[in-house]
């Protein structure tokens, strides 16, 4: 990982900017020989694969109440709806084992799943964990990793109740599955945005890879707080309830179009909205992420309203990109992005459960691009920032 230490002239805060680009070069050299890589004519793209999965998941058994496409799926078991989410944490992709404290690796493995729970407005119940450890990984390190994961999970009342382990000749891979319960509330889905609705986000955006001196050693993508209390408040308070919501794991530039893709051009969505559980726009079954035909609605973001983090400003000093570009595209913010009616927006507090809430734009009728930017000078332009997508740079 490349490191560049810079100091903000405005704040005096010194930061270490961590570049994820040369991750492969940072991985430990293995003494064994691996089979030669296979030759493929095409490479996996995350969004392309996801749309294939969605297209094949339009008709599932009746016990499936939320199919693939939301932050969590849901299935009815014994008359009770159980929400499920799973995430992987891979050395060389989501962290660097050689430079990241094990306690922070363990924490992120749990909290990035809890961010999905927050996006549904759910309450976590339990977790199961699978770990594939590189050959030669120390026994005491493995025990310390589990102990830290256990402590993090218990801190959020989400005990680890099982899992699996393996040893292999590859970098560490952790997989966490969390079960959750709505406890009487309806889940907040990604569907339901309508023209005229207002776009809101929690917290601050951008600079998730920047290490700050204040607080010492804080790196947002490792140390963030999942917005469980905010998500629950939004799900249960009728005066605040959004039409739809998701968590920002891939960056606002990548995640906001997902709400547009599942929007309602005709304005037929249910007020306060989760819509029908598991509903998906029929237009989401094919095409690339940039195809405007898939988007029933578009979004207009107000660049000067974006809540830009100090880390994004200091990252801007290092690479010359504007702070707002970092806020849109860096990813791993793990904040909540939600869409509310104009009436709810008018009464939206600036703080929910102590977390800042900012209104950053509105849903508009479909345009040529899913997201348009209104710049500080009043001009409008298509958003070109892309956020994070696995496989986007392959081939």
C-alpha cells in the first residue's frame, strides 16, 4: 500500500493517505507454487453479475419475502420473518493484514454487516462466521482475531453462535452472516423513490482510507460506527419514515443510482414507504449500470450541500481531486442514504440519535443520466464519478 503523509493548512491535522492501488504488491510472498491462472475471454464485473442474479430471482418460493437486491434478504421460518445478510472481508481488498491491527480487521468484519442491518431498520439477533486463514497464520493470532470479533459482536447484542474455519494457500478471507429481526416494524427497502422526494444522508462522506491524527489512528473504513440507532428510529417513527434507504458501502456515486433504479416514475408508491416487500423494478433485470433505460427516475445532487469529511479535504490535498469528488466516489462511508417525501423533509431534524442528517438533493423525472450534479455556480452536469465496483478495472 502506498502511503503519503500530508498536513492540512487549514486544520493543521496531519494525515496518512493510504492508496489501495498496489494491493497485490503488498501481499506476503508465499513459498509454495500456485497453479497458473486460467485464461478468460471476459472478466467478472460485480454489477453485471448482480443484474444476472436479480433477473433469475424474480420468482422465488412464497417463504422468501425479500429477494436479492436489498441490503438484506428475508425468509419466513415458522411464521416469523428472519432477515439475513452476508459480507466478505478479504486481505488485499478490504484490508492489508500486514499493516492493519487484527482488532480493527475483526471489528470491520462485524460492523460492515451491521451497516446492512441498519439500512433495513432492523435489530441484529446473531452472527455466524467463517474464516479461511493463510497457511502459517499463528494460532495466537487466530485466537485474538476471534476474541475481537466476539467482543465487537457482543457490543452490538449480536452474539456469534457458530461458523467454520479452514486453512489454505491464499490470503485471509473472513465471511460473516448476520440474522436480524424487524420487531414489529416494516423493513426499509431500496424501492419507492418518486420525483419530488428529497435525498438525505447521515454523517460525513469521503476520505475513508485516510488515517487521521485526531482521533489518533482513526481510519474511517475500519473504525466507523454502524448507524443502527438511526436506522431503527427511521423505521419506527412514522413522522420520519423514508420511502427507501440503503447504506453507502460503495460510495454515493455507486449507491444512489441503485435507489433510482428501483424508483417509481408514476408516483404510485406507498407513502412512508417500503412498498411491497421484495418488489423490484422489472427494468433492473438486464443492462449495464450506465444504461438510463433501466432507471425509472433520476437524482439531482447539490454539490455545495454535500457533508464532506475532513479526511476528504486532506485526501484532496494529496491527489488534487476536489473534496466533493472524494465525497461521491471514495466509498466505504457506511452512512445511510434515504429518500423522504417533501412533507417529511420539511420536518426532518438536523440530528437523529445524535448523528447529523443532511438534505443533499432531490429525485427528479428520468433524464439521460441517473444522477445529475447541480454545481455551486448553478450549472448542471452528469455525474461521472463511479464509486467502487469489484472487477471494474479487470481486463
